[in-house]
DNA sequence: CAATCTTTCTCCACTCACAGGACAAAGGCG
DNA sequence: CGCCTTTGTCCTGTGAGTGGAGAAAGATTG
């Protein structure tokens, strides 16, 4: 079926659409309070939006002592698809125009299988979501990939952990398959946008969003906008040196943060500890599962396993060292910690905090909250939906 | 005397003023090519600017095959004062509206003497410049201080190397004394703005500007705008840890970059080397001057002194380590090295480059120039003039 | 030297965005 | 039932901005 063909015709309309997206249904009067336009001009623009079908007027709100107002809201049948491709799993979600998640699927997967295989799976998941009746079709899709992206073209570039993706025209290919506009970004940037839209970073202009999953990355938001850097690799902090002459890293250097702490590094360290008999807890889990992941370490730590706690604390300290440098440099108003290892929770957070508050300048840390992300696995897909809606809700 | 009372009345006028500032005199037709306005509207705005006296029409340009055009230029009697307060010296310069330096004074001074003493000296220098006939008065002044600044208010905050300045209302005080609008910023940010306006960073949107003087700082430019951070301390990279458990630093931590390399650290290391008899060259300079500074090390290195070269190389390597992290994080399109130690020149630059290219991600360094600043001691004062002119050439 | 072409600049009529006030619609409250 | 409040619509005036028709001033050419 044919969907959302219209786009806002001017900046006013774009502004109104974003207000309705972020603030929910509103009367004309309420919109007028937020938008600094005369009521007449506002009425004209709202009428035009109604004509396009992007917004609808349904029902009357309760009276507040005078004439009842019409409810103006974004078209209730608009649907966005949010896709978050991780190193080892995919998240796919459907949202409405207000970016509320209506349905969410998660499946294990290996990015290294390449774009064709992955997209097959993504499309199958999208179809499954559609089959539940949540969506008749998609008006736009946002997609995050675990590596640098040439943003304007929507093409991954030189992604270290996803060979076979380099230069693959993700945006174009997916747009063809889905029959709707698509925007592509780094998964970490999308997580940052998600937390900014609906999570802990609402109303913060400058913040950092550290995502610790299989690898480590950092979303950078400056003045409300994501900073992607000259080649799209901004925020790639996994290969900052955390330990001089430390462990060898896949990138060829030594002592990279990612080599010392990340989902992958943690799993490896846990395996080592289990095999060396340092932790009965981990050893028993190894036997049961036939392998160890960060989740096992989290569970062991929760059960009081000293080795696991030590691993987490040391990782947090390493991460904190790097973050301390970034905080001194960037002077953010907030640091958000998220990603797969959020399960490590407050042990990790405490270690990071200790290190940052100890090592960064007092002026930079004085009023600096360091908190866990609020949205968990939803952050990425909400960010993806936000990305495409920002695009579609801008003048063509 | 009363000076420049007018400000641009709208964004068009502001745009035109900035075009004239950055591109020099122009005809109406040439302006029209750059500004996407109809000739008629353009003529209206230019006329209004002429009325305010901010711009003047003087003389006719040579014909290019048709009617000769009028030269439109910024009022030739406009004067900006650029002040760059360093840790150990002050630079004061006068520029015209095109930000060309008409006169420049430099004097040794110690910031720690406090704002009152320093401003006395600054005002005396400004008066001296004025006495030469370069300026009848100042239409605005920009001033850089070596520490974090609460930018909107123009007040230094918690400056580590300049006790006595904390909370001093620099902007207001200087505005009173000079009788013109004043803007205050961190000296490093001004250096970045200077290199952006007239130096190596022209036409680069995202870049880092590392200033190595008595201390070390970094100007951050994102999308053409200086990023100052939440509390104004962004770019304060001197206290990022460069060496784990390294030298004690004045800030209370160990291994800070500044403790291992900076003008002050270099002087200290040179003194140590001279006293231990490691370098005859440095020892003789110590005897002659009664002390050593970074300049002596630069001269000794130029004369082939191995110890000095080693000191510079090691410092460059340390600095490069930190910059490598920042490059991975920020992914700039250019890195500029400047400040007092630019005299260390290519030895330093080579060491920094080696380290950055070795340690940062290939995608981030692939096309990344790392260069010395072009403006030397002028960078700060030009940046200061640029700061205030940006302010005055914006709608009131 | 006149006729013609170029370039620059000015003038004028027309369009459109927008503000702001008058007014109508719709409800609450005494 | 009259009066007040809130919401929404209509209409007119204003000012920004466009685009075209020339006028001004010089170069070029037969």
C-alpha cells in the first residue's frame, strides 16, 4: 500500500509535527502557546497539515471553562520501523508517530554473516510484526549498524567488526525492500538519540552516551545534535589506549580499552578465571552452559562471586579512566552508561564513577551526573525511529 | 568619543556585514551573488546599512565591460581591540573591521598578579596603541584568559593557574573602562577562532586546536562553532592522564599531560638535565641566562643538542598519545598545533604525528592533517577580534 | 561617431507571509 | 438568563521580498 507521501512544506509545519510527536495530542491553542505564531497563521498551517493527512483532528477535549478544543494529533496510522543491528543480535521494533514502541522483537544473529543474510532476517522480523496487525506498512525506517557510517549516503565505511559491510548501500537497499524512506546511523548514535528523546538525557544539550556491548562506543551530542565526525567515526573510543603496553587488540595495537573491557573481553576473562579454578561460581556456569558470556558474569556477581565482582570493578576502572579523559576534554552535562552490559549494573557504575570523579577536573565533574541508561534495549530502536522521524518531519 | 552605536537590524544585514568582513570590499552585485536575495531587496538592506554608518560606499571599481560598480566596504574607522592574556605575557592588538592587525604589542606579565594589576597594564597598552593614531577609540574588544570562562557572563570560573580571577567580572569591568562592548573567552578557544578565521583552519568545520604554552589546552570547533562545554571547561586536556602513576601534578593527581609536557615542564626538565651535566649546551645557556625556558630548549635543539631533542621528542610522544585518543573520539578534519612552543617546530610535530598516526583508528587518521598554526602570536588577538565582531555583527 | 552590448543599479507593481483585531461558537457559572 | 471564559475563524492592513522594466554608465564595433 501507498503510505505517507507528504512532508511538511515549511519550517512551521515541521515545528508543529515535532511538537505533536514529542508532546502528544494538543489543541490549536496549546500549540499556539509553544510556537510563537499568531492564531490565524497557526490555523492556516494546521489546516494545511490536516489536508496532507499527516495530522488528524479527532474528538473534542474536555472544556476548561470555555469552548471545548479539538484534539490535533499525528495521524494514528503512521508507523516507523526501528532496527538496531548489534554484533550478536538484532532488535526490530514498530512505533507510532509519537515514537511509542508498539511491538519489539529481538533475535540472536551474527553481523559477520554479511548484509544480505542480516537483512533477510530483519525483513522477516518486520513482516512478522506487521502480521500481528500493528502496522499495515511502514512510513519510514531507521537503522543502526555497529560501525562507522558515512551518514549522508547511509553507507557503512571500514567497519572493523563487520567485514562484508564496507560500502554496502544499506540505505538504498533497505529503502527498496521496504518501500519507504530509510536513514542509517551508527548504533551508538541511535542509542544516544533514544535516551535523548525518551530517556535520561531529555533536556540535556551536551552529553556522552557510552555503550558497552560486544565492543565499546560513545555517542556524542553537542547542542542537541549528534556529532558524527569528519568520516563518521566519532565516538569510536574502544581503541583508545587504556593500558600502556597492555593486552594486544584485534586492531593491531596494545592496551586498547576494548581489549581490556567489553562484553567480549569480559567473557574471555571469565572463561580464563573459570579454567584456572579461581571461581567456583563461574566454573559451574561454564559446565552448565558450555560457555560464558557477560550475562554469566553479571549473574555470578549478583550471587556474590568475588572474582566476577573484581572483573567488573577492574573493567569499570579502566572504562572510567578513559571516560575521565573524555569528560575533561568535552565537559558534558551528563554521562549515560548503557548497552548490553547494563546488567552489570551498579557495581560497574560505582567503579566508573569513582574513577571519573577522582581523575577529571573538579570544574567538569562538579555537577556531572553519571547514570545508567533508562531505556535498555529500547534505546536503539527508539533512536532509530527518532532518526527517521526527524528526517521526515523536516521540510523536503 | 562615541563610537559604533548601530547593530544590524536583521539576519540579512548581519550576513552582509560578515561577508564584507571576511571577503573585503565588494560591489552590490558581488554581494548579491553570495547572498540569495533579489537585487532590489539587497539594495534596500545595503542602503539601510549605509544609513547606520556601519558600511560606506567609496569610489568606483574598474569597469568589467559595463557600468562601474560602487565599492561597498565596512566603515574604515571601525576598530576592534584584541587582548590575549597568557600565563606569563599579554598580547594586545588593534584591528580594523576586516580583522587585519594594524598594531600589536606584547609584554611579559604574570597573571597571578590578579585582574586589577593585569588590566591596568592592558589598558596602558591599549592607550599606547591608540596614541600612535591607529585608533580614535574602540568599537569593541575581545579578551582571552588562560582558564575556563562562564561564557555568557564573561566571568572566569575556578581558574587553576590564575587565583584571584575566580568570579571577577572581566567583561563588565573592561567594558566600563573601555566604554565599548566586550566579550570574554578562554585563550585557547580564541586561538582556534583565529586559525579558523585567517589561518590554517579556514573552511574546516570540525577541528581541534592544541595550544601548548605554559600549560596545554585544546580548542574544539564543531560545525564551525566553538564548543565550550557545560561549565566552560571543555578542552582542558592538560590534566588528562598521560602516564599512569606518572609525575605528581599541581592538580593533585599523577601523570597529567601537563606535568609531563608543557612550557613549564619542559623548562623544569631542561634545568634538571643541565644540572645533572647531561647537556653542555643547556648548561651554558643556564649560566648565561640564569635560568632556562622552553625557548632555550628550542634553541639548543636547533643547535643539535641531543638531550633537548630527546626532551622534545618525548614530550611530543606524550602529547601525541593524548591527541590520539581525542582524534579517535572526536574524529576531527584537522588538528592544529600552536602556542608558545611552536618554536619547537617540526621535531615536536613529527613526534606528535608519529604517535597519532600509530595509535588512532585508520579511518579517523586516514585523511587527517596535523599541522602547525599559521598565525603564531597573532592567532589569539585575531580570534579575540573575531569574537567581538561576531557579536557586534549579529542582530541585537 | 552613432549603434549596440554589458554590467550595475534603481524603481515599481505584485505576491505572500503574518499579525492583530473583530467576531462567532461553545461552554461554565452565578 | 445574562455574563464571563476559552477556542476557533474571518478579514484587513502591513511589511518583506520577488521579478521585471528601465535608466545609468561604460566597452565594443562597424
